[in-house]
C-alpha cells in the first residue's frame, strides 16, 4: 500500500506471501514466495511484475537494492534441511550453510559493497560478512538473528538467544532486553546516531505483547489483551513508525498510536 492504497498484489490464483519491500526512486521491489504446483518458489517482483525466480523450494525473506543490483536473503530446501542463501539479481551469490542442519537467512544489508546477512545455522545465531561467519551465540539454546543494520563501521544485529531478546554490536552482545522468563524475540533493528531502536514481542503469560525498545528502555507496547507482534521499526526525525499486527489485524503505529 502507498498510504492506504494497494500498489502490489499477485493475481490470486496461487497462495503467495510478501516478506520484504525496498524502494528505489519510483521502483518498488518485493521479495517473497509463491506456490507453483507442489513447490514454494522464492521470487522477486518489481513494480507488480515478476522479476526473478530464485529457487523452486525456497523463500525470499529480505531484499535490498545497491548500485542497481538486487540482493536477497532467504533459504532453500535441499534434502531434509534448509540452506541459508543470498542471491544477487537472478543468481545465487552464496550458500551460507552446508545443509547439515536446519538454517535460514532472514535479513540482508549492503554497505560499501560488503554483504551483511543474519540468520541461524541450527541453534546458533549467525552474522555473515560476505561468506565469513561470526557465531553470536554458543548453540546451547535455540537462537536466531532476524535483523541487521549497518551504521558507518558498526554492524548491529537483533534477535533472540533462547527466550532472551538481544542486540549485538560488531558481533558482541550490546543489550539483553528481556530476562528470559517468557517467550520473546526481536524482529527489527534501526539505528539513528547513538540510539538503537528494536522491535519485537514478549509473552505476558496470556498473550504476546508487541514492544519497541530505544536502547534498553521499552518505549512502546500493546496492552496485552490480544496477541500482538512488532515486526519492523523505522525512524524519521522524531517520529517512530512500527509495523506489525494485533489481534490478527495488520497495523502501523506512529509514535505509539
């Protein structure tokens, strides 16, 4: 949608999901998946038209465009496991994992021609710089990184280690935002100057509560009467925009409203 106007959709003949959008000038790029026959096909669309088919049994989770090239992070099923991958335009750029465990790539960011990707390989949360991997967790608990943001020489990542929402900076833990007593995760991280904004959720014992943290302080949360999740955060000036859902209704909040 642009404001409240729908600007992208598939034809509806097959099940499809859009996971990520990126805009360059007047061009709108979307990454996701569409069913074709018995396969879930990872795809990229540009201006409402199919641009690339990336994998016959895969999902495209995140997209960026850098210097005219389209980078996509996601995963492809090979044998009994998922392999985390990055594609550049219509070709596979990297297979980030070897298929020996269940893996995925969930966010990609390109800066100074370096490709930063995050996800998991088995229980280990991972950051990749091009193909070089950094383990962010020790694998003792199920963990994953869901978002990456590069600001200058600093690489910020956000996700979960067990039930603890965490933010890492340059591969080292920066914040633990929850105490691990209830299920929680971070889905998005955005940085402005020295301030780190993280969006995600935490269970309150009855329902999931959508939350946004600025540095270590929670600055927004839903009331907890319905399941709610904060999936993306973006900051413009003094305004904080959050996309997610509450009670199965898709929502965008501005400054907590």
